[in-house]
C-alpha cells in the first residue's frame, strides 16, 4: 500500500473514465455561466481556478476573455489542460503546485474552487492554511467561490455501496464509509474493466456543514456573503446536493 496521499495517485488517467459520465459539456457550459453570474465578473477580470484539473472551467472562462490562471497538483491533468487550451486558442497560464503553498499576492479578482476540490488533507489545519493562501491571492474586495458537496444534503441519500457503468463498459464500484467522529467520507473505488483487470483507489473527504464552512472562512480572514444550492443560484436547503459559498477578502 502506498504511503502517498490518496490525491497524488487518484487524479490520473483512470479518473477520466470514472467521471466522464458526470462531466457532459452542457453541464460545464451551465456551470461557467453560473460562475460568471454569481461573481458578477467584469470582462478581463483575473481569475485563479484553484484545483483546475484538466481545465474544464479555466479554458471556457479564458475564451470568454477573462485572464485565467489554472493551478493544480496533477501533472497528468495539466498536460491535458495545456493541450486542450492550445487546441482552443485559450491563453491560460498553467501552474503545477500544492494548494497549501499558493505563491500569489493580491493578484486576482476572483478565486474559484469547483467540483468538491477542497477538504482532501488529513490535517484540517491544512484547509485553513489553504484559505489563508486564497485570501493573500485575492485583491482587496476580491471574491472566493467554493462549490462542493453539501454535507447536510447527503444525510438522507447516503449509500454505503453503489456502482456505475462507464462508456467503455467498465464497472466503477464505490464502497463508502462515513466516519462520524471525524466527519470524513472515505470512498474505496474499484475500477473493474471488461478485460478482467482492475485498479483500486481511495478518496478521503473532510465534510463540513454550511455552519462549519462559514466558521472556516472567517478564521482565514474571508467574509462569507452568500450561499446557494448550486451554481444556478438555487436556494440552499436540505434537498440540495451541492453547496456554493461566496466569500469576500476581509481587510
């Protein structure tokens, strides 16, 4: 068993097969529109896409004439992002790095973190450290948009075991444990391919309620301003699957 953190191996080539069905183009287009609308972004605004992955949001935002920087730990994802950005003529600046060590100082009008890309670290203090870096990266008055799983909306839908089928005919088996003492969701993911081969992964996500996120933002010097049940601006309630929280850089 590798001693590396799970996120250093999970976000590779197999990820695209596992999640392709969750990422249709129409969804991405709608999410980008939601980001622009909720943040009220002016043309030319400087945006940091934190944990940008393969550029699913950074590239279309760049094509909408925003000045976009994509920041991610995964070399595999960034290689794909660079190739796709080049093909689409999107001048995104790509940087590989750890989100706990953001090298920016008052550079951005907005920072976005989309698709449950926060809460991965074993030590919750690393989340606070990340948010301090987000605050530093923002210009005065800059906004941070976090889009993630809604913990309280999961309560009535939680399943310990479930599976999906991919377009390639593979089966993706999820065996999930919710550690209530730590509020951590551990997902053991097995990709079972048609040829009989399989690969196992594990993910671990620190869950937080809205109240927990509000406290975390304030601790890091970010001022929560609004929250929603999705990037479409829908109200947040116990039926919401997603949580969107918008915070402003504090003085």
